[in-house]
C-alpha cells in the first residue's frame, strides 16, 4: 500500500492535480463526499460508468468508465492524489491497482473482507465480536448438513447483496432448498433469524496512524430490509451498550488496519435472550445511510471525516449539536396510489422548522430506489420526533418511532 502523507487543498489551478481527491462510484454517497471535499477546497474526480451519475454530475471531473477499465483507472491515477470508494462492490482488483500507486482509503484487502459475508463474519469472530449463528451454503452437501437450530433463518447471498436484496426468509428445509435455487445456487450464508429488540450502527473514522473517532451511536429502523429511519441520540441505548458497540467497531477496524470511514451494523437482542445482547450484523467500508444525519446535526459530517482520513488531516470527534431523526426518501414517494408520477410535497415539508432536505439528483424515480433523505433537527429528542412525525404525515410515510 502506498504511504499516506498530508494532502492540503491548493489555492490555484496549478495545484489541481496534487489536490484532486478521487472516488470510485458515482451514487449519492459519492455525491455527498464530493460536496464535502469541494467545501474544503479540493478538486474531485469520480469514476462511474453512468453518464448521469449523481456524483459525476457535481464533480470537477467525471471519468465515465467501468470500474475495471484500464484507461479509466489510468486516468484516475493521473489526476488524483488519493482515492476512496463509495460502495463496497467496486471490484477489489480495481482498488488494488490504484493502491499500488496512490494512497487508497480504505485499502483493497479491507474492502474484500466487507464484500463477502462469510469473510466478514470470520473477521468479527476473530476480533472477539459476536455475530448471528450461521453456516455456509455453497454445496449440496452443506445444504443437507445445515443444523436445524438455524431455522427459521435468512438465506443471504455471500456477495453483492444490499438493501435486503439477495435475501430470503426460510422456515423449513424445503424452503431453504427452494430459496437456494431461487438465488441461483450462488455461495450463500444461512443465518438464524434472531428476535431483534432494535438495530444500531457505529460509524467510525480511522486515520493511517490508528487514530479513531466515532459519530454518536445511531438507532436504525428498517422496513423490508431497507433503512427507513435513523434516530440520534439512540433511544434505549445506555452508555454501557454504546461503549460496547463502539469498542467492538474499533476492534473490527483495527483488525483490518482500516483507513477511512467504516460503518458496523449491530442487532440488539432482548435482555431476556440467552447469550450476547449485542451482535454484529454487517459492515460497510464507507460512509453509510445511517450517518447522513451528521451533515445537519453534527459539526463534522461522515463525509468530511472521509476527506480527512484520505488526506491525513486531523480527526476530531464529531459533536452532535442537535437531536435528529432522518427519514429515507425512496422512489415510492414519487408515485400516487393510482401509479401516476408526482412530485412529493416538498414545500409543506420545508415549511417545518428544522427540516433539512437532501435530494440526490437521480434521473428517474423507481420504487425502492434511494432518491434522497430528510433530516429533522430540534432542541430535544421529543421535539425532533414530533416534527419527523409531521413530515412523515405530509409525505405519506408511516409514522417514525
Ligand atoms: P443488507 O446488506 O441488505 O443491508 P442485512 O444483512 O443488513 O443486509 O439485512 C437487512 C436487514 O434485515 C437487517 O437490517 C435486519 O433488519 C434484517 N435481518 C438481517 N439478518 C437478520 C437476522 N439474522 N435476524 C433478524 N433480522 C435480520
Ligand atoms: Mg444492512
């Protein structure tokens, strides 16, 4: 891996090349990274095959190429001083190629662990962090040998799953066999379905020198496997549980020699449940949807932390300056009950005090597609929740909390 040195933003065009930060992937996370980098005076380059990618549209440079395209990667190497990624399914090979010449945060090896649920779980256990009981399903033999205690369970593809895609709930062995067929018999993990009290996440930033800072712990509500609501401070999370989650996330990051922003998702089980109360679910080698509130509710956002990690700038612990509730805005909001397209009632939402609307500039709305998010901040957690309820009602979303 190429060594990290401090990269400061330059004041003139002459410095453009030395102070261009590159991001692999042009989705909304890349777009918010670009905004943060530009605010600090850096130039940006985005590699994404889509001509209208949300990040490509706002970056100084958009290298329109596939992630493994040699010329595209060469252009990124020519233009950039350091590289990061905005989604974990960038081929680890592309990051390895870039990492041979430029500082990349995170590195290819860390991303490779996050790309594969089996490797990820092995890593959690190696770091002394509990995860759901599970078994690999990659062969007929493994399918037949699955322990009955893992049912009812969730069969998940080992790779390329996101937002609940590539997952099937199974109650019986017959359903398990059918589900593996339906997933194309690709390598999978069967996890026991746990009774969750609720879900939380820890987002940390780790510098090349091992310095680590975290956002406040988030509490997350998923609907149909997709994040719907994030609440901070996290209700029901006392100091001891928060410290336990942060400590686990730090060990997971340190074990990967991680540099950059990392999110670890956890399940919190009922206190009455036997065994561990805190269970690691999965991790993402990048800023995370559950940290979007930090743009409006913290003095340093998760995207600025990513910029600071890759440029060797100091990491300071972000301070929450307002309790916040974040509502995800999926493409469904763009369709009326009869299926016709519409524009959501933004004016009504923006009339609410403490409403911060972020739209990602996607070219078209589709059901389930992440189109934007709305963060509601207020002086107290109760007031933030109350205004989030009003916003949800205006938009036609289920009530949060
Ligand atoms: P994705 O990569 O799609 O986010 P996750 O593994 O995080 O996949 O699963 C999505 C959601 O499904 C989780 O946030 C949780 O709500 C639910 N879920 C996943 N695994 C389990 C499990 N073993 N027990 C109970 N709920 C689960
Ligand atoms: Mg998840």
